[in-house]
C-alpha cells in the first residue's frame, strides 16, 4: 500500500499573494512525489498569509486543523507531511519547534523535506546524527526569522521618520496608487467597493459586481473575496501610512469611518440578515446576546406557510438551549411586528433622529478611538524596538526610538483629552424631536433594516417580554385558540391586556414595516410632527395666543355641539310622547 502524503505549503504575508511562492513550492512538491512512486498525494494543505514565526499556522491555521485531525485518529499512521524546507513548517525557537515534531511523530507521521530529499521518520528521535541535523535546520529557520524581524522593524522606523515629512515610503503599494503616491485610473474601483459595502453588500457580491463592471482590470481575476475586506480596512484609501498623510486619498474620511463602523457591527453579529424581512437581525436574546432568527414551516395539508416565528439562533445552531438563553422556544413574529411598527413606532423614530442629529459627534468619537488604537500599537512597536536595540548595544536606535515614544505618548494623551471633551459636550437629552423624512424609512424594508443595523438599534427578548429598554415593554401572554387572538400586555396601555387577531396581519404584511397606515395617514402624521417639532424649538409663550384662539374655537364648537345634542334629545322626547 502506498504511503499517504499531505503536502503542506505556506507563505507569511498578504504581500506575497499572487507571487511565485506557492507556485515554486508546488513544483518542488510535485518533483518529490515523482521521485517517490511508493507515495501518493492524499491532500494539499495551504496556509495563506499566516506566520510560522509566531506559531499561528499551528494555533489557528490549516496546519493546526491537520494536527487536530491527526490527534483524533483521522490520519493514518505512516503518513508523511511534505514541505519545501523546514521553515515552511515552523520558524519558532528550538523548544517550540521540537514540541511540534514530537506531536507529529507521536502519531506515526513522518516529515519529508523536498530540498534535502530526505524523510525524517518517528524512529529518528533516537538517531543522534539525524536529530542534530534536524535541530540545525530548526535553529537556522528561527535565526533567519529573528534577523528578518529586526531588519523589518529597523526599516519601518526609518520609513516612518520619512513619512512624517511627507515622503512616500518605498514599498509595495495597493493597486489604486502610483509610485509617487497619487491615485491612478483604478481609483473608481475603490469608490465603487465602498458604495456597495455601505449599501449592505457582502464581500463576495462586491467582488462579483466590480469584476463585471471592470472586465479589463486583470488583477481582479485572481482576487479573493477576503481581499475586498482588506481593501476596505486599509487606511491608505484615505491617504495614510502608519498615521502619516503620504498618499492621495481615494475616498473621503466620512465614508471610510462609516464603513469601519459597519464592519465592527458585523464582526459581532450572530446571524446574517435576510433583507426580505424588515426585522431580520434586529431582535436579540437578552440572555446570550445572540440574534433571533426568523423561521416558518410549510403546512402540506393547507398548502401554505405558517406565520413566521422567532427562535434564538444560538439554540438553533446547537440543537439544545444554552444555559445563558432567556427566551422561550419560539416567539410570534406578528407580535414583534406590532411592537416595532405600532406600539414603538415613535420610539424608533426618536432613536433614528437622535443618531442622525449626533452622527457627527459619534463619527468623531469613532475616529479618535481608532486613532488611539493605532497609536497604542505603534507605541508597543517602538518600545519593543528600543528594548531589542538596548540588548544589542545599539544606542543610536535606542535614542531614536525613545524620541518617538515620547512623541506618541503625548499624542495618546491629546486623544484622551479630546474624547473627554466630546463626552462632556454630548449631553444628549431624551429625544423628543422626530425628523419627518425618517418616516419614509418605515415604508421601505431594505432601507429600514440597513439603517437600524447601521445605527445598532436593537430590541431585546427576555422570556416573553420585548423591549428597547426596560422602562417600556410589551409582553406576549398567550394565543387564545378559542378567540384566535394573541393576548399581550403593554406597560402604558390603558387596558390590562390587548388582543390582536391572528389575521390582523397577513404574511405579506410582515414583509413591510407600515401596514396599517395609508399614504394619507402618513402625510397627516408628518404634518403633526412638523408642528410638534416647531413647538419644541420655540419658547412656550410663542404659541400662547394661538393656543388661546384654539381653545376658544374648541369651546365654541363643543358648546354648539352640546346645544345640537340637546335639540335632538328634545325632538326624540316629543316623538315618544
């Protein structure tokens, strides 16, 4: 029986994507296999842009997944891990590297290196000559990485010094920049990518769209969807390199930071929003924090779908209820729809208005927090450079790094002061104003859903109680089979219970936010809100005369109305008598 070979390939950084690294490794692996007919390729394992110096290829990479399978008994003994040279497997120090070898050997897996055309078998652990040879390989790989690390760090220090003076660093640049730091003809691609991302598109859809729009951009043909997200997060699109303005900006800062905010939201989302439902992804389990997924089942007898239900996505994925989860098994979507678009309609518009009115301040806070994060990373880097230079006796580099450390520490302090100032000035009182134009959002499912996600306006489900904040909630009690009505309790409703017929909404209604308001109703509502906003923006005395006239007209109308009622009653009495 032929021995199974697992060919492992790796490169360290995204900058190596698309170059000859993988091709060269692949050719060498094929050559080795052709020289060893007693072996057959079982699988190719590839780690792209993952460092072996930090051990990430073992802890989180494809190599780590292979070792997990090996330790679970899914890989046959006598199999071979085939690599170009030892540094592809690991660049860590002797202790860590030898530990990795022992893990592979423990389960009967050998290591073959194409450049030496040699196989290191598990029994070689007791072969002194072979062991020394392998240890020398490990030592060489580690020392090479140490040298490269020091060289790169020193290079970055010099380039950053030049960047502070506006000098474009000599390094590989993204596709939209020329060698002098100005934007080229591909600038429009970056703008389109950001426009698509802000409209709610994912990285795969974005890539497909720009490939279709720019068929002559050959570099897009080999681009992976994940690379799109790399472009979106790079601050070089706004002209920065390590916090210094050295390039021409491809997009404005407002667009860039808006995209970063959306990205941060999506990183922690538990379910993927489905835009056909206006409430998709907007309701979360209070206990475990996961999103509530929308489900419906098909009734074969009736030949139609049942009304949709909400279920905690955490419970759905695991198949059992999480101990942290506080929701019941299911919750009717019809109740959630009523809660959002009738019971809490004004609350939603107030929240949207508050976010709209204060978005500039929030964007400033977001920008400062990101700057603070970058400065902290830069500070750690310079401290590390300083410590290494001090150990090697390089006093010039120590002085140079120390000067930067002092400057960055002052910049960090300045950012903290600006954040304090923003928070002091952000006395956001309870929202009472509503921007009338935002009412139009309630008529469009996609726009409404995107806006709510972008502004992080979520409702929480705790047991059967639904709320934005605990001061005002709606609680689902039960469904009465006898009256075919949903029984709910509302905090500020005059009656102890409210009953909603099960046919109050059709399934089609649940796809649209506003279902119980006509265009005329919405128009009148907008006018009323405009009047209310005017009242809030002017002193109370401004409307004193107007209110007095309205009261006078109202009293006159009521008096006349009462007189008319008395006449009708008198006439009825006459008829009876």
